[in-house]
C-alpha cells in the first residue's frame, strides 16, 4: 500500500473535485459560453479565488490527487493509453492486457509489443518500489 506523505485534501479541494465531477453532466460545449469541463466552476463557492485558468485551484487539486493515487491526471503522451497504465489493474494483472486489444483495435502489433514492454517496466519499477518500502518499514521496526 502506498504511504500518504502528508498530503491532505482540504474542504476546498473536495468541493473543487465535486464540481469537476458535476461538470460531466453539463450540457455540451456548443450550448455553453464556456468549456463543459469548467461549467460547474461557474457555480463554485470558490469561483472568486480562481477567476482565470492560470489561477484555478483545479490543477492544484488534481496534482494532489495524482500524488495520492499515482494516477497521471494530465496525460500528454503521444499514446494516450500509456498514461493510463501506471496505478492500473494491469500492474497486478498483466494477463488482462488483451482487453486493450479490444478497445484499441487500431493498435499495430509493434505498438502493442512496445505497450507490453512499457507495462513490464512499470511492473518492475512497482516491485522495486514495494521492496524499498518494505525495507524502510523493517528499519522502522528495529
């Protein structure tokens, strides 16, 4: 289990996350004068604190969430689904990787092999991290 390093979600953080989730049910972009993604921000109790995309609290909250969960919330890879691998079910169940073949039918066999290699690297890193954490826990006990 991942140790949480003094990262706390405040009431403002939780409110922001709830508003972001609430935006999923907003009308489509074409009927709004703002992005659907930010629709609920218009109604947010902390809207005056955010005001512009540069000062928005959203990115801070999502960075905290990434630190807590290991899930990259701002994927930017050429192969978007590579960003979804860390902290995914495939780390513990690589045999289920065939599910992705059904979702990404356009995936070339070479690309799928690269994808498998990337997953294997993540699994190795995950095991090393777990071993290091296990070692640090045993030092604390002594």
